[in-house]
């Protein structure tokens, strides 16, 4: 709106006025498109739409896109079931970098993030999390025999030659930087397969992901020269939750209610335990505890 | 969409580090491209048919495939053959090779542009091969090449964000990483655009200056 008034005032030249007018129209139309339907609430909007758009990574067993294009993994499977019970027929997933998930959620590209995006105080400030869903500790993938003797992120920081790979904007990147590994020795790895390849090629000395993700990768890579160190000493156990926009708290609350029912009935465990996650771990902690830190 | 100046000041040092790497990559890539281009241009003029054909094929091959694919190949595939290049080295080689094939064509056009009469006159005056190149051909061939070479330099500069795909921490990669950490894309991405614009504008005016000076000598 501001844009338009300025445009009209400044626009003395004809072409300038047209350009600014077009810009203003664009700004106006895009603000219309992204305007949330406050009247109905987010859940009603999704019910009408028939599906929810969720952000996922491609990091089994949290999230996985099968070769035929179907989306599975523990996080989307839980989300699919919860949304179904809420009356939203299906989920439509798009793959995103971890770091881009929260901005994408805020920009309205997704309705929820169901990707193993671990709860941390600064993330809790940015989004509305559901109660805990998937819990896991951190692990390091190294060459067989752990030649550099890593047990913690601190060990990597202390060795001036050691380089660690981690997904961009993920928890592990932050843990490594917090432990004092300098920026140029924390290599941002685009995906799990590249991480394994870079480790095999000697470009990085350790690759860090949650335990279950590393185990899955190692199983698929089938390389006897790799070894897993888990859990990483001093790194906390994290839990993820489905993340919603702050203004969609009504959707979050409805989601929590169904999730609590599923946890109580054992349906929750039935979905996540085949993937290796512990339902007891998720039920032993709460959002308030994980966000409080 | 609320612009935060305090966030800008906070991320500026990180982004400037990225600017440094971007400029290094551009300059390194440009030097390589200039040298590789010259070598390819001379090989392509070789009287030996086999050498000439092979060079032409290499040039067409590299020009006909995307830089991103070449970078992935240099970074992820070569280690399988036992050649592990550092990210920056792989990036420089990728940029140098890719743009070398373009500069080769510029050199070729520049040299072909010198009229045959000049070669004949040099021969008639009994100049040596070296004298012919340094005193007759190149002084006439180089000035018209400069604008085209300069355009490729700027184009290469704007392609350096591709290096982020092979983990080089250049401007784009640094910006993405600060954006990922703070869940804010507005300021980092805007600054990346602004930095690229400023550097492009400065380079363009410097290069135009160079062109004018060379034009006067020529």
C-alpha cells in the first residue's frame, strides 16, 4: 500500500509511473495471494483444499522419497495419519534444505514441516512446534578404525586438519560450529550420498547426522571401510515435532490433540517403531522442555 | 518483509569473506581461461589435421555441456580415478576450461580478422615469424578482442555461485549459510545481489577504460 502512494507521488515521468504502477500492482496481488484465510482458521482451509503441503528432506528413515516418487519415512507417515484423522485427506511433500524449511514455512510455501527438524529454543521462537515425535542422538561417520580418534565435536575442533561434513542449516552444522570447529572446516554437504562419497574420497574426515540416518546410509552404501561412532559424546538427544507457522496455532493445537490420542492408543508406536525410532523417548519429554533450554 | 539493518551489520563480515573468495575465483578462472583459450586457439590453427580436429571437438564438447555438470564431474567423479582436487582447485579448473573454450574462439576471430595482406606484407619485408606476430599481427588482433574477452570475464564472474555446488564457500554459499542459521533470506540474498551489481559495474567501467586506451594505441 505504502508502495503505491509513493509511486503515484514520485511518478512524474510517464514510463516511471507505469513501472511503479506495475510494481505496486504486483505487490498488491502477491499480498492478496499470501493473505491467510483468518476467518476460517487454517484447519478448515486445509480440509477444503483436501491436502496439506509439507516440507521434507530426503534423509531416511526420517523422510524418504521412494524411487517411484511416493513419500515415506517416519515423519511424513505420522503427519499423513494425523492429517487424515483431522479430515485432511493427504499430504503433498516437497523436498527442501533444512535451513530453508523455516523461511519457506513463514513464506507460506508449506503448511507444515515434517522432516526431523529438531526442536531447539531458537527454532521454537520462529515456529509453532507440535509435541515431540521423533527422537534421536547424533552420530559421526568416519573411516574404518576411526583414524583421527573422534568421539565428540570438540575432538574435531581440536585437530587443525580435521574437516567435518554436515547438512546445511542442520543441527549437526550448528553443533560443530558451537564446539569450536572453524567455519572453513565445516563442509556443507548437499545430501547423504554426497556426504558418504566425500568421506570415501577423503574430502572430509567425518560426516555427522543423527544415528538412525547414518545407520541407514551405511547400510545402503555397503562399504566395509566406513565406521559409525554413536552417540557423539556431549551432544544432546534431540526430538523433532511437526512445525507450523506461529499464526496457525489452531492447526498446531488440533494436531497435538490427535497426536496425544495416537500416542495413548499405541498407533503412534506402530508407525514409528518399524523405522527404528523409540515412541517411549518421544513420550518421555515435552515441547516445553525441549524449547525451554 | 521487514528489513533489519542490525542483521545486515551482523552478517556483513561473513559476506565480505564470500566476496573475497568470489573475486579470487573470478580472477583465477580468468587467468586460466586466457591461457587455456590461447593454447586451444593455437592448436586449432595447427597445420596437422588430427590435432586441429581433436581440438575442435574438445572445444565443441566443453561448450556444449553445462558448467554445473563439468564441476560435478571434476569434483565427484575424478576421485574415482584417483584424482582428488580441492573444491577451489576443481572450481578454478572448471571455470578456466569452460571459459577457455569461449576465449579460444575470441582469439581465433581476432587473429583471423587481420587481413591476409598484412601477413604477405610481413613476409615481403622479410620479417621473422616472431616479429610478424609481436609487431604486426597481435597489435592489430588484440584491441578488437578486448570487448569480447571483457564480456566473458563479467559472465564468468556471475557464474561463480555455481561453485557453491561443490562446497566452495563463495559469496552465494556464505549467504545461504547465514540465511539458514537465522531463518532470514531477505537481507543475505539482497546483499548478494547488491555486491554482484557493485562489482559488475566497477569492472565494466574499468574494462571500458581499458578498451578506450587500447583503441587509441591501435
